[in-house]
C-alpha cells in the first residue's frame, strides 16, 4: 500500500488594490477609473464633500430629503417616466448623505453606460423636485423617525451621539434630522440646498468595471463636463468634533418590560493619520470584538450565554474618530454584562497575545482580495478614501503596513488610544472615560448598574 505525500500549502501572493487612472476635468470634477476585467456591470460612485453640518440648523434633514428626491423627476421627465427610464436601461441608482458627504451610486451593464451617464447628468443638474415628491419624502422621513426611536439599536445610537458629542456639534443630532426640523422642509428649501452645494468642484467620481473598448474620458466629458463648477469647498471634517464635557457617564433609556438590553460603549478613537500608523487599530478591534472568536464573544456569548453577539470597531473620521462596541444582552444579565464588557475592553492595557494579533492580521489582510473582488466594492472604497482626503494608494499601503503589525505594536497602539481617550489608563478607575448607553428596563437594572461604580447614571424616558 502506498500513500501520497500531503501537498504543502504556500503563502498567498501579496495583493494590491487595483491601479487607478486619475483625470481632473476643467470644472473641478475628479475622475478616477479602475479597469477590472470581467466585471461587466460598471459601478459609478460620486462623492461630493457636502457634510451634514452644511445644513441650516432649523432645517436639519434637508440634505436627506434632497438626496431622496433628486431622481424623482427632472426638467424633461416626470418621476414615473424617469423611473421607467432607469428600469428600461437596467440601472440601479441610490443616493445618501452622511457626516462625510453626499454619495450617489449607479450600477449599469457595460453596454448601457452612455445612456446611464446622461440620466445621471439629469439627476445632478436638472432635478425637478416636485412638490408632491418632496412632501412624500418628508412624510416618509417623519415615519422613520418614529420607527427609529422604537427600535432599541437605533434608539441606543441616537442617545449615544447626544451624550458623546457636545450639544452644538452636528454629530450629536440625527443625520436625517429631527421631527421638528424635517417637518419644516419645503421644496424651496430643497432647491436652495441643491443650488448651493451640488456642484462639480471637489467632487470625485469613481468608475470600476471592465472598461475595455470604452472611451471613458469622452463619455464623462460629454455627460458631466458641463456640470456647473461652483465654489471651491474645503471639507469641514478637517476639524475635530467637539465632545461633551460630561461624556464619560452611563445613560439608561427606559423601556419597561424589555426582555433584552441594548448596549453601546464608546470612546474617542484615532483617524487614519494617527501617529504610529492606522494598521494596528483594525487588528485591535478584531481581537476585542470583531469576530465570533473575539474576547467579548468568548465570554459573553460562549461562556455566559448572555448574547447572540457583540461587535467592536474603530471608526475613523477625517479628523478623529470613535471606538464603538454595541449589541444586545439578556435582560437578566444586564449589570453583569456591562461589568464584563468594560473589563474585557480595558483588558487591552494588559496586552495582546501573539496568537491574537496574528489572527487579526491574517484575517484582515488575507480576506482583502475577496472584499475587493467586485467592481462595486472597488468603487465604494475609492469614494470612501476620497471623502477622507485620500486615494486608494492608502488602501494598498495600509495592507503592507498591516503585515508588519506585531504584538508589541498592537500593545503600544492600544495604550496610546487609551491614554488619549481617558479610558483604561494605569491610574484610571474601571469604567472611567467610557460613554455607556443602555436601552432597557431602568427600574429593574438601575440599582445594580449604579453598584458597578462606572460613573454617574442618568435615566431617560421617551
């Protein structure tokens, strides 16, 4: 009887993000293209640096209403006609606003790219904003506000930002506006916001897919070369957000009778320009709570059975950022879960094992080819980087740097984060500096939560 030798497993080859070709149009639009052979659905993404704090304070939500109505009819087509044109050409379209800016997404089969770009031109430059469509989107948004406050995860997020950020900081309020501000939005407000902010200057458009045989520059020159330039606009995200002076406390949003408690724990985090490099921070997030095998789930899910899963991650902004941990736990385990969660998050000050760090590095680096295997993922990453003031050269450089992250570097990165955020320091008591929000039964849990000594406890009722 003979046996065959087991084949050896070779290390995967080093991977790089697809190369980009960049061209600036005379009107200030930057065109970034990625030729991805075999991807015959072309993905077009636009990123306009129009952050939500560009909205008038009393009309917050107007940018969301504008984004949702830009394709609801143009100068030459009614809303119904325009919807049929998109459908007839097989075009998927969407738009949204975030703290970073306005984004537009368009996906279309390669053969229909030219007519798709003409429809995109109409959306950007000729939206009609019919009264009835604006009013419909206002009603929809008002209904969403009620729904968001009823869903524990959304409610926890709303309370977290209002606790974490200073009251005059735009980030402390809902991205889509409040009931009071959204109810004021009219067609005239939407038209004025579009006129002031939806212009070509500073906008990046990323195109990814199989571009063979396409004169991509000529297509975009014809479609968007005549788009009004507008004023130059540096990103307002170049400044760091103002945090609430009393952010280091615990808030319970009272939901009598809740069988689960929603938990959010957060602290200030770094941006991608942090000293020592960004690469260690996704690894730390992965080790603490970025996977089912992370420290948090190993205790709260596998050992205790308190949760289906809780996740942690660093979320960078252009300047500064957040470290967030969120999930839900059984109601009868609320106080114990919060205690364990804070202990696990603060365990980073005692260091990480080489095995933990290596698992994080391997997962993030070796799954990158799969994460960016499609044209839409390539275009999305390009726009995310553009709104952060970067190019996808950073994506490749960060992957290279990630390969150099070891135990010592991860330990040092966590200590620097903890010191800057005022959490998990050698002299700080347990729980110091964390913003903790719970959505659950306050009467059932408040006494036990106060007994943890994690800071001032406030109860909020809706």
